[in-house]
C-alpha cells in the first residue's frame, strides 16, 4: 500500500493552505511519528496509565472502559490487538487488549488500564519505559490502521458511484468501500487512505467546506 500525503495539483487552494498549516503544526510540536509494533518487531518507549476519571466511559472500540480489566490504548495498533507490555525497569510484563485510542501526551506510546499498570509496577511512578510486543492480531488479521474520510454511505451502488464521480475531478483518491452489514451491503464513499490522521483531517476540512458530511475514520490494513 502506498500513501497519499495531501492534495495534488488538482486539489482546491483552501485545502492546500490547510495542509500547510497542519504540516507546520507537526513540525512545530508533534515530534516524530509513532510507528506501531508488528509481530517480531517490538516498540519501545514510555507508557502511562489511566484510571478512575475514565472508568465507565466508552472507549474508541465502543466497549465501556473498566479500569480493573487488562486493556490499553494505542494510537496505531488495530483495535482488538493483544500485546505484551514489559516494564524495562523491573522486567515485569502483562498481556493486554488494545480497545482504545491514545495516549495523546507527547512522547508516550501506550496507555495502560489501572489493573495493567499495577501488574507491572508502574501505578506509583505513573510512567515507565516499556517494550510492546504484538501477541495476537485481531480477528480480521489487520496489522495496522490507516485513516480515511467518509463522505457518504448508500444501500444502492449507483448512488455511491454518482457521488464518487462528482468528486473525482478534484479528489483523485476517492473510492468506494463496500461492507456487508446485517444481510445488506453498504457502499461507503471514502477519500484516502492516509498514513497519518492529521492528513485525513486536512482532507476532511476541505470536503466539509463543500457541504459534505466528512468524517475521519479508521481503515484496517493487512
């Protein structure tokens, strides 16, 4: 899979200006991109944990956050991935289910539940240097996620094709992504995919300016 990083010559001027603003913001304060671990290729960095303030709230997967369950939030791994997190300061490890997105603090690679943090002895310190190893991929076999902008979903393929044709002159990366739901096929019209969420948000701003219901969403990649 190859990635598109923003608008080409045909994209609208307003989108180009937004892309430049996003790029400058990334250079100014976002630092290096987060690279997700893959089987056999762990990720190392700083872990944090989250607990009481989020207990009982919905996670990105739709599940309700339970601080007493062994779960975690990661920015890149597909939801449903199981990972083993090892505290490099004491050698303790724990296996957790990735069911949420985060952390969003600069320099941190994973947010553990209270229970998981307790297992590896980092509740008191709050953070620790860890290694993250992929233990099992989700049922759909995805190894990482990309981001796209959804601008429509139709039960009739002809309507999806009409919207795609309408956008194709200005958005050369618009495509139709069918999905089967409850014995019915839905035809989703999307733009992308993008390796970084910021790039997808830039495109979403341009599409929303056209009056389209642009929503940034994830797209699992194998």
